[in-house]
């Protein structure tokens, strides 16, 4: 396949603007703010102003049209509930964000040659933020939980550290894969990435965020195993062995402290499993909520999930829309002081039911398949594919116990996840090939 047309040139004055906008879009793991939303809107603006000819690349793209169709459905349903029924819901309008995904994807495709510059700036900024914000003394003492980075909640900060740790790990592997580490200038990448990974793990330990710990247990072995996919397997195995040794040493030193925070939750979960086989799921959950041996945070989550189950049962197929909060007021544990459900899947089910879950699963699967196809076609590096996969798995794990899809870090993730997929789809369509120094079209290479 040969590219059908020359890519749209980026005006020189726009290059620093694009770099800044992408830095803001991925700033949520470091700083919890609305900056990513404004950055996304401005990136969409650049698409319509400077890269408008590229809009035609997604004109007949079924995935882009599916995102637009779902976004329109979610927005119209929200507006109907608001105007006709007077139901405001709670952040229900966020489910219309897929309306913006194709345009952000075009913005990424049009500015893709700046991606390495963005990350070369991003991770040193992340390192500086970690160095400044880490409460070394309190973490070492281990008595209290700390809130990493600059977030409104310690769990959000721990999740941000997880994103940064995975990103830095694969940024380092990308430099290895593309030969940058063989140069003298590659030493700074090793130093920055290693410090980011170490400080992120240190802060995640200090946060005592059990859901993040569990998510890292799920993706950590996959990260280590991914080292074996590289050509120099002996060096990869050595790096993996060092990482495993460091983790083992950390568990040996801090194992008692980890169990002090995670043990009661584990024991309460084991009791619930026993009660379910004897008395059924609802009675087991009710008993756990009433038990003084159940940690308070776990009890509150169980109450939230029990309420969510009651709401879902009343509208299982298409969800309750904006009306879900009204139904919430009549649930068994309506007195629980939150309506943030601490489970991203329940967040979707109460609003849009099984239909919403199925649609999002189809969209996410289609997006991932495009990124995988781009790797198969050698449009992106193996490290880029692994980073995309691991960050996604980590995020899917964290939303089992937190509503991150309703928060800045989750919304930013969805923008980037979809943007990468659409950019890869366009590259596949235009028949581009990957070089060590970047991604260019065959026509450009011939020139």
C-alpha cells in the first residue's frame, strides 16, 4: 500500500504549541486538574484549523462513526433526562466524550513526529514532581498513608504513580529497542526512567492503596515477562532478575506493614466467600457490612456496590440514565455518604446497562486491534504496543475498586487510548512504515 497523498505540514510556529498541548493532555497522572480537557479541546481546534484536510481520512471509518453515534446517543439521553424529567444525574454527560475521540486521533496523527519530544520532556517533569512531593520520612515510618504527587485523593495519586511507572518502564525499553541507549546521550534516559520507577513504587507503597497494589500484582509479572520479547534476552533476563530481587527485598523489609493494611481486607474477603456458599451473595454481603471485623473502607464499598446492584436490577438492559440517583435514594444503604460508586463497571451499568458495557467493549476491542495491527505492520515499536497494553490492563484493574473513569486520570486515559488507536488506523490506511527516527510515509522515504 502506498500513501495516497502528502501529509499536512505543521507550521513551525505550531510545533511548540502542539508539544505543550500534548503535555497538558497527559498531565493528569501528575496533577489532578481540568487542564487535559482544555488541551483536548484545543487539539481538536488545531485539527479543524490546520489539519482539516485530514478529517477526510476518517470519513468512512466505521469506528469513528460508531464513536460519534454513541456520543450522540449518550448526549441526547442526558439532555432528555435533564430537560424533560429534570434529572441531573452525576457527571452523566461524560459518557458523550467519544464524540471527540476521532478528532483527537487526527490531532495525534498530524503531530506524531513530536511524540518523542513530548515524552522526553514529560518524564523529567514527572521526576521533578516526584522528588518534590514525596514524603520520604512518613513513608519510611509507615504509620500513616501518604498522598503521592498533586492529587485530591491519595488513591488518585497512587494510580497516577502506577501510570508513570509503567510509562517510564516502556519509555526506557523503547530507547533500548530503537538504539538510543547505545549512544552516550542514552544515559540520561536510564537515569530518569529508573528514578521515576523507583519513586513511583515507593509512593505506591506509602499510599497503602490496596486496589493499586492489586492492579500492580496483576500487571507486574506481565511487565517483567515482556522483557523476554526483546532480542537481547540475556540482558533482559538480567534486568528482570534485578527488579525481582529489589521487589523481594522490599517485601521482606515492609511485608509486615503491607499485611497490617491489606490483611484485614483479605480476611474479610475470605469470610464473604465462605458466607456466599452457605447463605447466598446478598446475605454474605449484608453480614460483612454489619460485621465490626470488616474494614470501614471495605464496608462502604460493599454498601455502594449493593446499592448499585439494586439500581441495575431495575433497568439492566439500558440502564437508568440520569434517573439513577433518584432510584439510589430508595436503596438499602442509601445513607452511605458517597454516590461515587468506586467501581467503573458499575458506573457504566447504572447509567447505560448491559448495552453500554457491550458498546464500550466493542469500541475498546476495535481500538486495541488497530494498535496491534499497526505493530504487526511495523508502524509502531513493540515497546509502544506493550505500553499501550499494560497501561490499559492496569487501568481496567484499578476501576474494579475505584471510579477512575469519572475522574481526570480516567478521562485523560480514554482520550489518549482512543487517539493512539485512530492515529494507528490512519497510518495503516495511508500505508506508512516505521523507521528508527520516527514514522514516515513511503512517499516521504522515496523522496
